C-alpha cells in the first residue's frame, strides 16, 4: 500500500527515509478495496495544479447543499469500524431538549476543573473563549445548547487508517479539518465550527529503544505514540530508568502542539526544547505520504540517563500604595515589602535569571496583582543534576543582592531533590479560560545595565497595568539542542532567549466583541513596550496570542518563507488549518459577531475572487 516512512524531525531541512519500525496501529491502513467501495476516500494527487478560483470560497458547513448526507457519514463510519463520533458538548444535559438530564448535568457541574470526564471527552478543550462559550455546563442554563465552535464529527483514532480516511474524506468533501490531542491549546487550535476532528489522544503506545542510531545520533531513545501525556512519559521514565524531555505541565500532550511548536519543560536549559529531542517522526500528510505538515502518529525521541532535580523557591509580596515596610503579616505566608523594594527585588531576581539558565536550570515565576495595590512574587527554580549544596552556592549572590536592596530573605539551605522520572498520575487540569501574550527576551537584554533597566521597567509597567506576569527562565541554545535540533524549523527566537515572558489575561465569558477588542488593545500597549526593547525577537506560539501582530515573524522568524513554501507544496488544498500556523493567512474564520480570534464561524478563503 502506501507505507509511512520515518523522516528526521528537522521538520524542514533533512528529509531522509530510514527503515520503518511501526507500532501495530501504524500498519493498519486504508486499502484500495475500501476506496473502491467508497470513492469519497480516494487519496489526493498533489501533482494536479490546484487553482484557488476553481475551489469553493468557504469550507462546507452543516446545512449547505454540499454538506455530506447522513448516509455519507454512516458509510465513513463503517469504513472506520465505528470510530466516528457525533458528540454533543459536555454541557448538553443541562439544556432543555432531548439530551436534558438533571443528574448528568449535576455530575458535569460538580467537575470543578478539567477532570477525567472532560479529558476523555472528544470535544472538550481547556480554552472556552475561542469556541464561543456555547453550551456551558450550568445548573440554570437557558436557551439552547449549540455546537458553536466545537467540531461536528470526531474520529476517535486508533489506527493510521482512521486518519487517512478522515483526511481523504475532508479533502474530497471540502470539509474543515481540526486535529485534537489532549486539548490544551490556549488559542483555540483544536476546535473549529462545522469541522471534522481527528482526535489522536488514544494513541498511547510506548517503546524503549536501548540502542538507536540515526544520522549523528547514537544512544538510547524512545518511540512514543501521539496521544501520550507528560505524566505517562514520566511513568515510563521511572519504569525504564531513563530521562526523556517532557512538558512541564503533566497533562500536556507530548506529540501535538508541544513538540511541533517548541516545547519547554524542566530540562529545557539542559537538553533543549521538546522539538530538539525528536529523531524521527511519523506523519500522515494531506495527500497520504511522508511529509512535513501532517498528522503525527508517533515519533522517536532521545533518551538520557536518569537525573535528579533540586528546587529553590522564593516568594514575597509588595504593597505599592501603603508604603508598608517589611513586616510579616501573620495571615500571609510571605513577607510584605513596600512597592519600590518589592519591584527592586523582582528585578534582581529576573536579572539573576541568566545565571540560573547558564547553570542548566529553569525558573517558573509569576508576579500576580492581588488587588488593593498589592502584588505577589513567586518563583520555583529547578536545577537538574545539581546537589543541594551546589544550588545553595549558585543562589547565594542573589540573596546577597536582595539583602542590600532591603529584602532580608534567607537563602534556604534545606532543599528538595527528587528524581525527574517518577511514578504518578494526573487528575486533569482546570479549564484555563485565558489568553496569553508572549515574548522571548534575548540574552542581549541582560548584558547591558541600561537596557536591562528599560526591559524590567516595561515588565513592571505591564504588571501595574493589572496583568499577571509569567516568566519562565529557559535557555535552549543551539549548542544545547545539538543534532538534529540545532537545524530544525523551530522559532529561531528561542535560541538566544533567557526568559519566555508572558502576560496572562483571564477571559470573562460573555464579553462582547467590542469589549474583547478593547481589552486586546490595552494589553497590546504593554506588549508594544516589550517589542520595542526586543527588536528581532519573537514569541512562543503555544503560549502566545492568536491575535499576535505580524505573527509570521513573531512565531516563525526568518524561516517563515521557507516553511510556507513547504506547506504549499505538501498541502496545496489548505486542508490543515489552525490560527497563526504556517499558511493560515490564506483563510479566515467568519464569525457573526467578529469576536477576536474566535473559531466559532465558517472558514473561508481570504480575498476570494478578488
Ligand atoms: C495546563 C497547561 C500546562 C502547559 N504546560 C506547558 C509546558 O510546560 N511547556 C510548554 O511548552 N507548553 C505548555 N503548555 C502549552 C502546550 O504546549 C500547548 O497547549 C500544546 O499545544 C498542548 O498540546 P495538546 O496535545 O495537549 O493540545 P491540543 O489542543 O490537542 O493540540 C494542540 C495543537 O497541536 C495540534 N495537534 C494535536 N495533535 C496533533 C497530531 N497528532 N498531529 C499534528 N498536530 C496535532 C492541534 O491541531 C493543535 O493545533 C501548557 C498548557 C496547559 C493548558
Ligand atoms: C472492528 O471493531 C471490532 C469491535 O469493536 C473489533 O473486534 C475488530 O477487530 C475491529 N476491526 C478492525 C479491522 O479494526
Ligand atoms: C440520566 O442519566 C443517568 C446517568 O447519569 C441515567 O442513569 C438516567 O437513566 C438518565 N435519565 C434519563 C431520563 O435518561
Ligand atoms: C445561576 O444560579 C446561581 C445560583 O444558583 C446564580 O449565582 C447565577 O447568577 C445564575 N446564573 C444565571 C446565568 O442565571
Ligand atoms: C475512543 O477510543 C478508545 C479506544 O478504543 C476508547 O477507549 C474510548 O472509550 C473511545 N472514546 C469515545 C468517546 O468513544
Ligand atoms: C539506573 O541507571 C543508572 C545510570 O544509568 C544506574 O547507575 C542505576 O543502577 C540504574 N538503576 C536501576 C534500578 O536500574
Ligand atoms: C502593613 O501591612 C500589614 C498586613 O497587611 C498591616 O497589618 C499593617 O497594619 C500595615 N502597616 C502599615 C503601617 O500600613
Ligand atoms: C538601573 O536601576 C538601578 C536600580 O533602580 C539603578 O541603581 C541603576 O543606576 C540603574 N542603571 C542604569 C544604567 O540606569
């Protein structure tokens, strides 16, 4: 048939097939006899010249004459051996109508976060606003449960055949296609109104490869199914006594957006990004063959010997208006400083960030407005491979500087050291109805006192404007990435960066498009300050703004033109579409209310017929 072959991970530069080692589910593929029974499943021919003007302006939408008939969907389902789902949103039992069921609604309502029920749900995602917030689970729901930006049909993938059939059906019937794994995308990239979704979450296979060689790499590796989550990878690390670079968030999917967009975690400054670990990758493309833009079914990553991580934490609070001097309030866990001292301390920490990163460590910090002109600063610094004494020594100069600045905080001597690979489970994560803005701040900004002061001044201003600041210290340089990561298609802005800086904005449900636009404009004022001080730097697509200005440059840097060329060659149909991904400027979502970056509308070509 059409064998899938391994390719190097360097999504862009190295394409070299090697002998295939398939998981059993990768050998189950669409056959000529399936296609002869149901011609809507035929493979595409990308050698045909596809003219934009010969194709419809918009993807087919439910209710359109071109939308597949129920009988077409059931034929697809029989080829898929029953894995086609036609699901309603989790909140459906709360709404009057055939699905109404109070006890089910109560059960969904008692889910305070994104629990087991939601993670196993074919539609549910972490971010509600991009879907349109339709059919929210609520005990006093009014109106009707609408599908909104959620897909209409979902293929619960267990074989490569499921993916091939889904891709071919979507391409041949002009359907909007969505891919969902663990549903953690913050920007609505795993939902889409009127779509068919390919859900890869159940591809949970894993294999340890004690000796693997490819190109310049020779050593331990692991082969991972596309649906594996970070916590599952941690369990395998513990079983096999190895280290694999995994996402920091334990419920994040490893093989979806995390790996394709870069992917940071506890070991970023020691072994590089998630994408730097990938030695080969199996994908199904828009046509069928190997390629660089497609649906991942499995991949092979580097593995390392076991490692421990030692952690240091530092937390304090600032009260800006009161001029309250360093007093420990009995009701608060952290010391409270006056505003100037607080921001001096925060600046000293971030300035010190470079030393943490250069020691192979990462930091995970937040500055959070608490209201009443109070702010909290919290950080955890994680140093892989360092002993407690080494971490205490490393951190001492920061505590000396803090003392001089008026923050008399003791350098903690008793630290926790624990194995990176560990046994555990994950209860799911709460729904993060947030919108991120991101900037990868380069090393240059640390190397000049004046530029540092301006950089921190811009960060402080955005915090004082009311936004939560999230600073993750990461140093995935080219040198650390090694082969083949150093020549991959990941955003080049990662390489010189010391801190991935974010502003987090919680999106209230029920905002009007105008209110959301106003909020966007306000946060962009803060981002502009950051951009001015980091010319040529970029932004991390997975924790960035789906409304990012000049996103091609911000998310992909100067690799964009080459990536776009590859995308057009591999997927001339524009089948794979998600907001701010390569080639997405050719299409837009037409919503009824114009809510910024919403996925709740038809997907149509930009400038069609013009
Ligand atoms: C709680 C939480 C913690 C996080 N922690 C981290 C962190 O520590 N480090 C970090 O870098 N990021 C982190 N993120 C961001 C995370 O990297 C992205 O949200 C990532 O895209 C999530 O992948 P997913 O498979 O869970 O998401 P999904 O929403 O299912 O997919 C994300 C994107 O990947 C595409 N995709 C999914 N599966 C496939 C596939 N098989 N083939 C091709 N494309 C596919 C989807 O179409 C979508 O565009 C975190 C997010 C959350 C919500
Ligand atoms: C189809 O599904 C049935 C039951 O769900 C299963 O027994 C059978 O092995 C499946 N066939 C294929 C080809 O996957
Ligand atoms: C409502 O859902 C519960 C399961 O939560 C089920 O036991 C019950 O039969 C359902 N009621 C109706 C009327 O469908
Ligand atoms: C639903 O009911 C709760 C109290 O039971 C109330 O606080 C809330 O405002 C109600 N929501 C709506 C949309 O009416
Ligand atoms: C999806 O498929 C998996 C594997 O066959 C199964 O365990 C799961 O229950 C399915 N989920 C749904 C919602 O059908
Ligand atoms: C785990 O691996 C390390 C080094 O690779 C080795 O020293 C240790 O003995 C191994 N432990 C077990 C339980 O296999
Ligand atoms: C300082 O803050 C503490 C804790 O909130 C409060 O109890 C105290 O009264 C404040 N002191 C002054 C001088 O404002
Ligand atoms: C930077 O700020 C610090 C603290 O506010 C100040 O002491 C120092 O002089 C400033 N340096 C420059 C070059 O402006």
